[in-house]
C-alpha cells in the first residue's frame, strides 16, 4: 500500500490502486483525515470531484471491524445512502461496488422503476449497504422490508436537490427510523437554510468540509458560448459535434419534445445517438447509458433528468442546446464532463436575442466563458484532415491476410488511387456539416443602393432593437422563418435602440403578415417574445428625414411619398394637461 492511502483500510486502498488511483481528490483526502473519523459531516464539493468514493471511504470505518478485511455477517443494513434520482442512485451503487469488492460487502439498490419484489428479496438476504431514492426506500420501510434498527451510518447525497424536489417528509421518516447513535453525512453542493435546519435536527457536532473554491466554474471544464440565429440552432449542434468529434457528447434540451426532435434529427444525419428523458422507462435509460459506455453510441440527447448522477468516463463535450434555467443547472449539466481530473468542454448555444441574459448568468456563476463563432465548414474540414491523417498514418500490425489483399489491390490500382479511395471511405462515414443560414456578418457585405422589386414596399416593425442585441445576422433568419419568405424578399433593415424596421415588397406584404400571425402565439409573439407588426409610416429615422425635406423625399426603397406632399409621420393627438410629449424611444414592452 502506498503512503498516500495509509489512512485508509487496506482493502479499500487496494481497490483504489486496482482502479488506477494514484492520489485522492481534495474531498476524498479531507473526509479520510483522522480528525474526521466517527464524526457527523457536512461536505460541500464541486460536481465531478469524486464525492461518491469520498463518502465510501468515510463510512468504511463504521462498517469494517477493527483489523479485519471482510464485512461481518448481518441481516440488517449497516449503511444507508439516499440519492435524489434513479440515475444517481445506480451510479452510486456501481461506484461503491468496486470500492468495497475486497471486503465482500453486499450492496442492495432500491429505486423507482425497478422490480420492487427483487429489491425486497435482496434486503431479506442481508445487505451491508443499501442505496436508494427517498420514495422507494420509504415504501420498503413502511412495508417492513427495510430494517434500519442496526444502521451505523447514513449518507444524504445531493441533499439540497432532494429538498428542492420535495422529499423532505420522506427523508425525515427515514432518518427518524434510524438509531440516534448513527452517524450522519450530508453531501450538498449548496447550504441553504433547509439544509442547515436538517443538519441541526439530525447531526451532532458536525464537521464542515468545503472544497468549493471562489470560482464556481469547474477548473477542468473549458466554457464556450456561441451566438446564433434561432433558426440556426440545430445546424450549430451538428457543426459542434463534427468539429469536436468527442468520444462521447451530451446535449441538453429543456423539454421531452425537443429531446425527441433533436434525437431524430441527429440520427437522420448519421450520428449514433441515444435519448434520455422522463418519458423513457428505467430499462430504456439503462440501455441508453450502456450503449454510451460500450461506444455503440457517441451522442446522448437529454433533459435535465440526466444532469445529475450520470458518470461517463469518456464524456468530453457537453452542449447546452437550450439555455439552462439558472446557474446551478448550468453547473450540474456541465459537470457531467471534466470529472476526476479529466478535461472537458461545455458549449452554450445562445440565440442572439438572449445573449445578455446568458452573460448575466455567467457573471453570476463566476464562469469565464469564451465567446466564439460556430465552427465553419472550412474549420471542420481542416479538423477532419488532421484526424484523417493521424488515423491513416497510425502504425498498424497487419496480418498475412491483410497484406495479401493489399498486394492484390496494388496490382490493380496505383498507390495514389488506393490512397484516394481510403480517404473517401473515411469521409463517407462522417455526417455532413451544415452551412449556417446566418454565416458571416451581414454588416460587412456591401448593400446595393437600389434592389430590383423594392420600388413599392411596406414597412414592418419588430419590438427589439440594439438594447436587445438586435443584429441582421439573426434578425434576417427570424424574419424568413416567421414570414415564410426568402432572404431576397426582405429589403432594408433599420435598427434603433428598442425597435427594428424592415421592408417587404408590397406584392407579398399580405402573405408575409398572414404567415407572421400564424407563427405567433395568442399574444402575437414567437417563442422569443418578439412581436412583428405592419408599420406603414416607416421608421422614425425616415420620418425625421421627410420632415426636414423640402418635398416628398424618402429614403431609397422607403415608403412612397404622399401625393399631396410629405405625409405626416406619427401624428400627435391632444396633449393631456401638464404632460409634455414623451421624448426618446418608446417604452420597452413587458
């Protein structure tokens, strides 16, 4: 046994060495110190820091008799581990299984969605450690299948999450059924007041351990953010997957429907992908995770149900396809990668209108994210070339049958033709990257002074402007999607502080307006809260130009001049007593 594991029971030290451990993580080292032995603990640690192994090491002294390497015979559990989700409980069970293999410990797992009768049989045969979710454990307790009278230690993993999910009553019933002499360990990412109250009620002279630094961003995760047009989100996902070519990638969506839709899109494009959401049974979830571990699938599309408790050693890329609801969700999603000292990348796909909100979230989470463009076709092809050269030039040890085929091929084709065929075969197996709708900066492209077909136009208005990060790069695809028109059918775009005006040829204006109504909700807004409406008077800048002019002048391609001279713009009604006319841009819509 090496010196770094000298404070640990010998069988657990051997298990760590056999599993490839050369050092303990900070949280594992903290709970293994002599001053922590036998004490109640409240532990705060970053996700992916080895918490499961940490509390396995922490409870070992309560379970193993002094100077013995094997677990004693028992008919009732000696340790209870409670986790908020099925996935996390199953992951904890797997981790504790290899850690306690040398001790011949029996571990039973009790989670919803699994065969309850099989779980009861496992409990009846005697289990040293029971791992489960609050609801299923409470059910076994009330049915008399779970006996907690001999319990020596209890662990609440992700305690803050369990309270947020409404498991307070379940936890209290379980803890009230345990002996008062038992040891209680609370592992919680945050320490809100409910956790403090729980600790005060069920712990005695607890030791507080925190390995969470000031920078809440995980040190082994590189955060990136890409701003895209809303219509470009799926294309951005495809290009990110193709650029990084991660061994395993996880994509997070907000709803089951979006998981289903994105999963189907990726499979259609040639990616080996699985889906995880609340609509899948436990058996389906297990099969999906096993496919990822076996490398039969490389991409997992999931809702936040998968944000906790899933540990895939090969996972190196997390993509937030839809913006997380808060900083904690961002942390837990991203924490699926960059675990146990390995490097990972987390990418946020940000629709242009929501960039400011994401920037505020990142600042609040103290995460420094690099803003970048979505990988282009050229960048992806350059990466493909490097990976292809590396793969083909990698040393191999062919057997005689391979060499025989190679000689036969060289007799029929030149080396250059064979190399080209090899390259083509490699490329054919790769999904094709997407050309982004809003590729490039439209502001950098020269705009013609006059466009054919825009002599007679109608102005429309959007209730977003520079204050909402309005930019032609995402406005133009949004207009095409909402109005069922092409890019060539949108004329000049004028952006002010809180509004954006744009031109549509009069010949298609009615059709455009009808499509906008059909693609809006009952309030007249789309999924990003954007309202589009006709603005026959044109933008305020054009109106000011017309008022200053000596005749019926208008901006190129702008609204037609009024037959009797310049048409009055934004006419004012009678002013209420004591209230001056409002100056500046109109108030922002709520």
